[in-house]
């Protein structure tokens, strides 16, 4: 339940590609979740003449029509499939009087923000990783919850099953500590010691990390790892061990790592006390219900068939 960043990162590339075509087709026209798509006004992107140049290179134009044809060929089928799914889900929910409230959407968005330092960081990350704006993410969450509600509407999960899950998965409910770390990796111990010496002279850690760190994954961000959990499998244990010994803003001694030596600085520390409250129990109940329900991809197929969804143009099959 804590690894929301990884979960969303998995689907990022495809979603980003599909959204390029979405934005061109809708010309930035947005609707509230669950509402039918608006008609496209005459002055929108759809009304651009096919021969209108969208770019010029060395005197040669790239026409709008060619761009749209390429986008349609590459992403059109995926985008159309998403649109069909959402419309079929909307019709099914309307027929069964199944709804999702704004409060339920806000609760889900709050749950997704676990592991992020702030709401702003969460939305910025969604934009960078998935290409999703705040309104697009809201729409995505709306249809996700609506589909889950359809899948689990006749599923019962007892209190005893919730308690059994808690008993069987104690690791999910342990308190844990997070450390906000800066890290720089240097090739030799001498370079690491010089890095520390320069910090004592007043140099900024982030600036030095950008200039000297050989860790390409973190150097561009000034070595900022953000908040990492004490049991994070992607952080070497010896770095966490070093972090435990530091006071806020203190810098470590050189720590041996695979490619040399690391220097870390502890910017902040926070402890999360996991309490099993009603919100946690509700999330467990929801996960257990989904495990009992028809798989969501299978349910979408069934809903499409019930509402006779048909793709009319062969190149969108």
C-alpha cells in the first residue's frame, strides 16, 4: 500500500502517448467526470485544414493532416478503446444507479498521495511521469472507482475476513521511519573527503553533487533522494544505517558503495505511526472485495458486449 509511485510509473509511457492524441482531438475541451463529451466547435483543432503547416523545416512544411494521420495510426486504436471503455462503464453505472461521489474521489486521491511530501509534489510527479494534468487524473480516478464499484456491488466482505487479513499481514501495519536524504557518489575516498571538506567551507551540497557525483540517476537533482523509508529495497542498507546515526543537516563520513564512496546529508526525519482505523479497514475491505470479484478487464469486456460496443472503422480495430 505504500508503493504508489512505482505502481503509477509502470503505466506512464503508454498513457503519455495516448494523451498526446487526446489533447489534439479535444483541443483542450474538458468535461466533468461522467458527463458526455461535448461537441467540437468549428474553430477547434478538428477544423484545421489538412494542408495547414504545423511546422516548417528548411522551407519544407509538415502539414497538420500528416501529423494527425501519424498520431491516429500510432495511438488511435488505444485512445478509441479507452473512450469506448469509459462510455460503456458510464452507461452500465447509469443503468444500475451506481455512482461515485466527489468525497470518494478525494479520499482515493489522498490515498494515492501517500509517500509524497505534498499534494503539489504528487500532482507534479503525475504530470512528469504520466503526462496527466490534475483534471485528467481526476477523470482517470473517477472511472477507475466507478468500474471497481460495478465489480464489487454484490460482493460481501465480513469483519472477520478484514481481521484475518490484518493478522496475516502484520508487516503492512508496522510503524516506520522516513529519511529525507541528499547523496553524492565519488570515485575515491579522497574525493569524498574533499567533498565533505568543501561542505564545511559553506558550499551547497546540491551544487557540489551536480558537479561531482558519479551517480547519474541522482546528480541532476543535486543528489536529492526525497523521503526514503528505512526498509526501502531500492536504498542500500548501509546508507540507511548511516542515516540513522545523523542529526538533522549533519553530513556523514564517506560510506563505501559499489562504485566508490557515498556522502549523505540528512535534511529531515519523520516517523509514521500506522494505526488500524476505519479508513484503513475500508481500504482492506475494498481490496478483498476486488479479489473476490470478476477481474476488471474481464468485466469491461462483459460491459462492452452488453452495450453492443462496436468499432466501425477497420483501422481502429
